[in-house]
C-alpha cells in the first residue's frame, strides 16, 4: 500500500476516535502554551500516550477538533516505513481536515521511529508558525539537551514517569491532601497499606489498574522483555545478548547499590562472559537512555573525581524489580531508597550522593550550592548512629542547618550538634510538595 493511502486510513480513523477514560496526570499547562516544540519522554508503558489524550481533551474545550492531529508511528499499519511519511503528512492533513484559523496541534507519538524526524520538525517549526508540535518517545535522546543541532534551543521536555504516589492514590479515590491522615489511626493504617502495595507493585499505570494479582507480575516481566529486546537490543544493535541480560539482572539484583565497571566485568567473567569495560559502559548508557536504569554520581567539584567514584544504580520502578528478581521480600530498605530517588527525578532535582567519612544517600544541588541532604532507611532502630552520622557528615560538609531522614513509619524531630533533623515516613514525604 502506498504511503499516502496508509496515512489517509490512519488520519480518517483519528477523526472518528473517541478519547478513552484516563487518570489525570500531573502536567504544567505552560509547556503546552509555549511556542516551543514540546517533547514528552519517558519509559515504555509509563503513560505518555494517555498524557497526550489528556492534553487533547483539554484542548478540545476551546480548539476546533480539526485543528488537532494525533498519529502513532508505532502503528503497524504504517510499517514497513518508507521514509517519506512525514514529508506527506502535512499535505494529507490539509486534504482530509478543515482546520480553522489559529493554532494547530500535531501530536506525533513515538516519533523516533522515523529517520530524519528532527530535520522535518525543524522545517515545520520554521515555516508553519501556526503548528505546535508535541513529540513523544521512549528514549532520552528526545531530551532538549541531547537533541542534535537541528532542534537545540527549540524544544521543551516533559518527563513522564510511572505513577507518582499521589497519582496512584487518585486511582483509589483517596484524598491525599487530608491534613489529618497521619493523626488518624484508621487513615494512617490505610495509607500505609496502600503505600506497601505501591512499593511492591510499582506505579506503571496498567499494573496499578490491574485487579488480578496473578497478572501483575506476568505483565511486568513482559515489560522487562520488551524494554530488553525492543528498546535496547534492536534499537542499539547489541550483539552479545546473554551478557546484556545478565548485566541488567545483576544491576537489578543490587539496585540502589554501588557499582564500578571493573567489578561488573569481573562478575560477568565469573559466569562465563568476556565483556570489556567499554562495552559495559555502553550497556549502562543504553539502559539509561530508555529510562530503565539511572546512574547516580558521588558529589565532587571535580568532574574527574565524580567519574572515578563508584556510581549507584536505580531502577525506573520497584514493581519491575520485584517481578524480575528472585526474592524481593528482604529489600524493603533499598525499595524505599529507590522510590525516593525516582521521586526526586520526577521533581527535576539535581541529585548526587555524598561519600566522605560517612555516606548520605542523596544531596540536592540548586545552582552552585548544595541545599539539602536526605538519608533513607527502613528504620532508625539499631542503625541510628550510622545513619545519622552519614547525614551529619553531609550537613557539616555543605554547611546545612537542616537534614531529613526518611523511614518506613517513624516520625520525629532530632537536634544533633545544633543541627535539626526531621524524621518522616517515606509515604508522608511523597505527599508533600517539597
């Protein structure tokens, strides 16, 4: 079938498409109102398409329907791609639609499937001033800072992660803004039970909305396989597939732990894989580009020192870790730490860990200065001295008057050598706006 006919069929279907029900996601409307190209990025199955539907529904309240176009470039009807789909898209749009005066909104889902998409987007941005482009993709290459010179400076990026705890609670019809939650035994117990579910199953929308427990793990295992095969092996043309799989599973086995490439190389060698450090660095970068794993550096003013220090590795979702690992039950502390890290990324914080005489899980940099320090532990019982020492070390290093300890259930206020430390349950902190 000709490209024109494929596109006509898909665009005709869009004209008749009814938007599905969806959970309202967090989104700042100024990103849609800006004249810049909007890139919506995040891991596969995190809800990028449904965020597009949410934005389209919002637009339809004051924008004519024919001024809004949505097309998914992973639609099997477009494949095999001929390479001229984008070139012909605008012509066919004006042939089939009757847009009114004013802004037109083009939602182009998984646009990284198209070759030379950046050049086309630049041309549209320059020549069609009444068209607002909204691009989605499951690779960080769509990030503004990582785009080629064709689009640099022309885009704004919005990251979509799996549901935050607030969004998770929306699906349960829970009023998380109730200020009495912590002080009501019944409400607090309910919140803790829901948080344990969120910790165990994660925040991928399909999993949160799935009622059958037996299916959740199976679906998450399928997510891992899809990310592994389609997003990493196929996209980056990885040759040594068994080594990649074992490397990724090793990282999940030790999520939130420190790693070096030398250590990983030796671990893989012990089970029969001969892989160089340069290859392992590529594997890790690939996993980060598709939002599967995240690297966290130790803070130092010297970039060389940051690179030399071990990195800590975090996963996109604790449910995904739980589904792939053999035994998750003893990993409550790391799971709490992973959830805090992803929330900090969701809040667009510049995050490092601190390692000196003691170790602090997270320090937050704003501008040129370290502004806050966070320690995460299941409980302070039996670990109080070690956990507080690591936090205190960071507070002294960066001259911080206040610190934060996040735990499973404890709430307290501690004064240590004149410095104030708040102790909060992770779930309560997740409901804050800080």
